[in-house]
C-alpha cells in the first residue's frame, strides 16, 4: 500500500492545483464579461461633450460627436489587419469649432497607400475617446524623426503634432477622409479565459488518468 500512497497523493494534489487554476479562470471569465458589458454600454451611449479635463478611467471609450477641421499633418503607426495585411494607422490633428486641437485616429491605410494625399479640412465626425494600450515589453521605441510609430503613445504624439494629449478614434465622418475607420469595439479585446479554463480542466483529467495508469501498473507488478 505504501508503494501507491505517494503517487496517489502526488496525483490528487497535482489535479487539485490544476482544477483550482481552471476555477480561477472561470472567475476571471465572469469578471471579463462584466468588464466587456460595461464597455459595450459606454460605447453605445449618447455622445458627451469633449471633456476639459479628460480622465482615462472616467472617459475611456466615451462617444463624442465633433465638428471641426482635420489637419494635414500625419503620423503613421505600423499595424496589420486580418485578410488585408500590413499598413498604418493615420493620426492627424483635429481642431474643433471652439478651437481645441486634439489627436484624431483616422483609421487604416495599406502600406502602399501611406504616401497618398488624403482629404483634410472641415468635417463632422463621431468617434470614441481612448488611450490605446498598444505598447508591450517587446514593442520597439518609436522613430519620431522618421515618422515610424510602433504604438499610439498619446502624450508623445500630442507633442509631435502640438495638440492636447487627447485622442479620438474615428467611427464615422460626413466626408471621406481617405482611410478605413477602425471604430472602438470589444471585438479586439481578448477574452480567452474560457479556453484557459478548459485547458486546465483537461490537464487535470489527464493528470488523474496518468496517475491511475501508474498506480495500476504498480499493483499489477505486486500481484
């Protein structure tokens, strides 16, 4: 009996740890779904006034409707789209009717469209305030001098274009701005917790099966 006691304990403890990780991911799934529901509610809400003191917690994803003028300057953020390929996000200054100048993420252009002349001037737009979280530990530093950006760093872009450190992601415009708007939505916010939970539970089941197989072999040898 002592020959199987330690493998049995090892198997049960290991399976217990794996199951607890699966349960944790289920809890994370419920949390993430609640977060996504709040984001969806904010995205689809009525447009607000452009805040004078924007706050990332309070105003992230808030919809706005603005009338003003799109500036000619552009910053280019390297990106790619599924089934389209590599390209750039085009960031321009946008000056509102009351004289505020902010950053406008106009949307996507393919790599071969980067140097095309795009429409500027008066426009009425709808979009969402955002502080994009593009940067990771592996993201290179932006080449500001060469106008090659690897992340939408709002503060640095505002300094480069001499705007307020506030970005609106374009959803639609009454004029063609020569880009494909990539409106804010929850589709690109990862929610893989269910897959993680299934993985942990599957590993727990495999762990128990292998423990049972090992114990069975030990018992057969001792029979």
